[in-house]
C-alpha cells in the first residue's frame, strides 16, 4: 500500500427518507401522502397583546392542535398536566385565535393535525417568538421537528435496523474540503426490504458496486401510516472519514444512547431528516471531550448551547442556556474552537446548520460534549414524544 493510502472507516452518516412533494402554485412539503399544517402569515404579524408575563427568558417546545379547516387552534399540555402552565396555555389560545393556518392534508383531504412548535417566551410581557416546523413560505425550518411532526400525526418513516460492515481504503487528505460521500435512493417494500437501489450522487465512484451490494443486505423497519405498513422510498447517505474505530460487525440500531460518540461516529446510521439534510459531524472532538486553556480556581456550570455551523465547518454559539455570564463566555470560547464537516443538502452542497449541544466542565479546562443533533433520539424530542400526545 502506498504511504499516503489511509484506512478510512466508511461511516453511514444518515439514512434519509423521501416523500413525494405535491405541486400547487408553489411546492408544499409532503411525505407518504401527509402534508403538514403551517401558518398563512409570518409570526411577526401575529397580534401584539400577549397577556402572560414571564420572569425570565424561556424556550419551550409545545404542541398546537390545528383543525381540518385551519381556523381552530388549541394548545396541548404535557401528560402530567402541570397546572402552573394553565394560564400560559389560556393566553396562547387567546393570542393564536385570529391566526389562520393552511390545514394538514392526508392524500389530498384536509385533516386535523398536531404541530410541534418552538416558542421563546420573553420577560415583561414581550411578544413571544414562534418557530414553526413549516413556515408561511412552505419551507421546512427545523429538520428534527419535521420528522417529529410526522410521528405525532401517525406517519412513521422507515428506520434502519441493521447495516452490514464493509472495507474501504481511500487516498484522501483530511482538509477543510467537503468530505466524500455517496447518496443512494432505495425503494422499500412493505417488509422493509430494498426492491431497487439507485446511486444518486457519488464522489468516489470506485466504491459504487460495493456500497450497492451492502445496501442489498440492509434491514429496515417499514414505514407506517395510521398503523398500516406501506412501501416507501428512502435515501441512504454514506460518508468516508478517517478510521477512529473500524466496524468489524454489522451496524445495529442501539437500544438506547449507550454508545460512545467515537463508536456512534464509526457506524452512524440514522433516519432523521427525510432526505433534506446530512447533519454536521465534529472534526476535532471525536471522543466527546475537548480541552481549553486551564483557568486556575475557575468553575463553570453545565449548559445547552444552540450552535451554528457554517458552510466551512466553523462554529459559533448562538445562545447559551446559563444565567452566569462567566459560563456563557467560557462556552462561547469553546464553540469558537470547534470544527465540523459541514451539513450537506440533497444536492451535496454545504449549508448552514443550527442545532443543540450540551456540555459540562470537569475542572476549568476539560469539557464533556454531547452533540444532541447526532443522537439517535435527540433527548429534547424524545422527551416531547413521551410527554405530549
């Protein structure tokens, strides 16, 4: 082997699901016959007389229930029915009363639906900020939330159960260039088996036959709509990285998030973004640990950081969930030093991405990081599914 040849693991970065997009005057997102509800006007146009005051800045993930005519909107409470939130829910229902929605549709027919939404409540009665899954321009604004919206409306995408291991030796230098990858489109039958495999885009064409063969042996849990199994197309994206640990056994869906980040990156196969996006992969924190300059005597709390990764893989912290200015500054310093393989869209173009990570300090220099957008079940959304029905 030539000295520059490097053993790379072939990391299955993500399994992407594709639904047909219906056409009207402008495209509307749809999957397996389900088209999500969305507001007809931007949230900034909502009325400005919200009556519930918050003492602090707070972001919550809540559920709206939108009727089949798009005129009646209610707000769901979690299962435990926290009575302290009742005044908040009443204010939200009143505030959203005049808002018109384009209702969800199932196979072209209007249906009632559930709409997960991020709401940022501001102190001193400032009007809340609402971030919808699908905005008034019919664009998907949050990829995790889009899949979650499908699930809570009983439209369940396929999930990958097993993917076989395989071997690749590639001459490749790791740089700020976009990592090489292959995108394939599979047609799954109602048993979850691939009945056709079509390479869509490939930056390493020498591996096409091997990867297609591996896809033949992959096992999927089939898609379901209202409990009934259905055939569905699925995208599989495989990305090539330096070996951090070589997968000698078939990849299998883990029962929980027990795998180390290092192992999850070694074979990471997830059905999470419906063919819309390949999420950023960390470049310089493979073990989930990062070291900053020691600050003797300093201590910092844990926090969740909403992180932006640009098209070059550079990161910055947009919002740090900590009331302590020193902790906020420390985490921003950390995020500025992180590097990623940037997110890619279906065409293979790098795109800007925003997602949550959690981090905690061991001392003043060593940081333990969890990239929540890379977990099989984002814990924020997992909690949502468990508590909102």
